[in-house]
């Protein structure tokens, strides 16, 4: 199986889905052409190079490079989706949803419901997410909890190139609006990815490691942080079970509860600020549905309740890391009621 | 295994030296020779390179300690130089080949005059057999159409179509005739090959086979094809083994990865209808009785997928081996015994 980067896996998926279905179009700012390139055919491919080369293959009718106008291109995509196309919108930074919030959260999310199922909105919104490359407070947030808040949106946070390809394929073929969040620090991660297309179903968690002492639920890149911590913890005799929900909405609550039933302990790792986030959501769910399983209080490892620092040293301190996860795990394992 | 234990390399006695845990399955490394363990070189927790020395076996227990010391020192010295030489070579990789306009994948190991061609779910299913047999023969493992790395497109999914593709692949890699080993669906394809191209088939080993005049569990096949989620698939995969604990997370993930590929479900449904359910009314006598090459059937006593035929229902030209405590996957569950049986038939049938 060929080794591909996260970036390449997404690019491949876009190509394959556009070849498979002529209704699939791309729309967004800077997804073609761009600074420093010769001619409009030589795509810069977005600030992170994900859509590179697509305009050459599919032309400007299917790769629509727009001005900086999120409200306009997002609204146009919602309309196009309601009229039979399957747009894949490149929002660039997920933080930019604040300038097209109505189009995403009030229109796309609600149309199917409000029109009594007479139409659907089969669109995928791709956006990068997360801190770690000094893109500062306005371009570094992890907004999966914000999107998960809205019924009618499906929210995907892939953790690897293999996962990204299968989940993006499912997203594009889905008849509802899907938010697909690509963690910036994962773009260069490499993994074996099949050339063929495949779908990974939404709402089914991936268990990356089995262990009987503590359940760690983590999302996006935090899955890798948890995995690194669990290797060190295993040397101390603490076996972690690591669960990647893949989609924060729908959420595979069953797998999480089954695991906590076995381990009796839960740590949740989330890169977002600590209030009303994915960690609090899972924590509340387990406290309500699985209280009898718990041998220790649930611990959440998150960022602090501050904007994200630009300074690299402060940014590193800001994000959850293996040491913080390890400390939380040891705390719940050592808990004496 | 403790020093002084006697290892008998009997065909039906598994002598477990160490357990080997792979990403797919936990299995045992078995003694391939008879003797008495006189020295344990590797200790529990040691990291040993493949091919490294685990221990020393001798014919008699009363061998002098210093001659064991000499042997160990010489082996380690020799092994170091061999390992250094081999370290620069890449391990064998599967090859994708375009045959008749369709992509097929195979893995070739070993060399020699005799060729063994195995088939099954995908070529990784022979991970405990192909390397061991490749010490003696040229061994090809291949992915049938719609399996593993081969193309996920089929016309009808009939045994004729699957078998024809195997022949075209063998032509492409220059194999005129071979000993064939087929498991489950691969067994049905092997029977088809033996019937229509008997001159190219030196011997046949069928393992937990479909298409041998024996019914296959419809609930298993339907469940296996339909299950797309881990929770649905796990109980189904557990039916494959006598010891359901052998099914681990990585095995489930690998099967899910294979099943998710576009086209797989449609293809497997075609194959189930055209190649498995349509041939189960035949009797072993009708299917196997007319074949003229040496023929053996290996079956796990606990097989819950392919119904084990009565030995007395087998025609006279078939030798049947029934393995205790083994399910539908003898080549994984009792790899040493299966390898030994294959080697015996290959050496005896065409020497």
C-alpha cells in the first residue's frame, strides 16, 4: 500500500470523488492560482497546498476560486447543494466560520428540517483546525465543539491519512452538511493509504489501543498525544484504552460507555478551551449514563480558558501534551475515594 | 518450554517453543525437528532478530556443556554476518500485475522446482505458511479477484471466472504447473482449476474448503458480507476460530479495511451467490471423485463456517485430515501441522 501524507490523502479523495460524480464541485478562496505561481493553471492549492493541481484537472467550472467573501461563497454553496450539486467548500481556517455563521449554522444545518425534508444540503465544509504553528489567536482554534452544538451538522475530526481519506469520502457522499476539520499539525503525517476509494462510517469510534486500567477519549491530534503518553504509562504498568470517536457529531457513546464499564476510569483530552467543549460533553454523558462504572472522578485535559498565544513557547505550554495526559491518568489511577 | 523437555516433531503433536504474537494473531513457534532442549539461549523479555537463536536441541540429553557452548558461539558469529548481509536487502513485497486488463496481486517467496500456489481471503492469510514452505519451494500467494489488492470488479463472480483469472496470472508469471493449496473459497477455486486444467495441477490440498460438496454456513457468509462496523464484525470473525480469543483489534481493523473498499460488498455478494451457494448441493464424490492428482483435505474439527464432511463420504482418492481444537483457519491455528501436511503431499506426489 502506498505511503501518503494527510495532505495527499485529502487531495486524492477530492480527485476521486470529482471523477466519480460530476455533481461534486470545489468552492473557496485561494484554492487555485495564487501568489508566486505562473499562470492560473499552476495552483498554489490553498495556504496549506491541499487543493494543489485540481484546477488543472477539472477546470474553473468545477474548481471555483472566489474572492475573500466567506458569507458569499458559503451561501452560494448552500444554495448549490439545495439545487442538486454536492459542493466541497474550503473555509481555510475554521475560525472564519464567524463571518459565515448564518450560512452554516442557520441555513445549511436547518434547511432539511425546516422544509419538511423536501430538500437536503449535501455539502462538505473543509477547514483546518488547531494550534501549533504560530498562526495566533484568530487562526488556531479548535472549533469542533461549536459545530457539534448544532443539530443538522455532522462533525468529523480525522486523525491520520488513512482515516482522512475514508471519512472525507463518506462526507462527500453524505446527503447532509458535514464539517471536516483537518488538524494543521497532521498535514505532513504519513501512513499507508489504499489507492482505491473506501468509506469509514460516521458515529463509529476507533479503538487505537486496548487496555484495562483507564479509558482515554481524545479527538484529532490529541489521539496521538494520548498514544505517546500511554506508551510511557505502560512501562509503569498502567494500561490505557484509547478511543478516537472520529466524529464528534454523531458521537459513538456506546463504545465510550462500554470501555468505561471495563476500566472504571476516564480521561478526556481535548485541545479546546475548557468550557462547553468536547471533553465536557463526554464527561457529562458518562457521568449521567455510566456513573455506576466510575472508580474515580473523570479528568479533562484541555487548554486553559485564554486566547491562543502567538509566541511559540507559550503556544506549546497552552496545548495538552503527553506529560499533562500522563499526570491526569496517574491521578485517576491513584485516586483513593 | 524447559530445558530437558523432549520435542517430537510429530505431525500431529504441536511442540510449542514460544508464542509469537503478530498484529493479526497469536500463534506458536513449533520445533521443526525432534530432540531434547539442552540449552535455552534466549530469556523471556529478550529481543531476538528473526532467525536468531532461541535454544539448542540435541538428540541426547547427556551432551557435554562445552560442545553446546561451541555451537552457540559459532551460530551467533555466523548469524551476525548473515544478518548484516541481509539487513541491506528489502523484504519481499507483493507485486501488482495487469492480467487481461485487470489488476491482480501476488507475493512470491522462495525458489525451487516445485511451485505451490495458495489462495484465500487475502495473501496475508498465508503469513505462517508461505515463508516456511518457501524454504523448500517457490511459493506464490495470490489475491483472488475482488480480494486483497486485486481488482474489485467482477462479471459474474463464478468459479469459472475466478479460476480463469488465476490461470492468466500463472501464465503471466511463467508458472506452467504447480501444487495448489486452497482455503475456503480458494478451495472451491482450486477444485475448479483441477477439474478444468488438471494437467497444470500437480496436487491439491483443500483446507476448510467450499466447493468440495459440503455446505457453507449461510448465516456466516451473509453476516460477514453485511457487517461494516466493528461491533457487528467481531462476533462473526470469532466464528472462524476454535479459540475466539484469537480475534484481536488489529485483525478486525484489517478485515474492516478490506471490506470498506468501494465495490467489495457487491463483488462478494456476487461470489457468494455464484460460487458458494450454487455449488453446495454437489456431493464430494461428484466434485472430487473424478480428479486424478494426489488430493488431501484438511479440516478443523471445530469449523463453524464450512461444514465438515464425514470421512466416509469422501471418495477413495481423497486423504482427509481432521485437526482437533482447530476451527475454519487451520493454516493459522495449526500452521506447523498444515505446513507439514502440504510438504508431505508435495514431496510424495511429485518426487
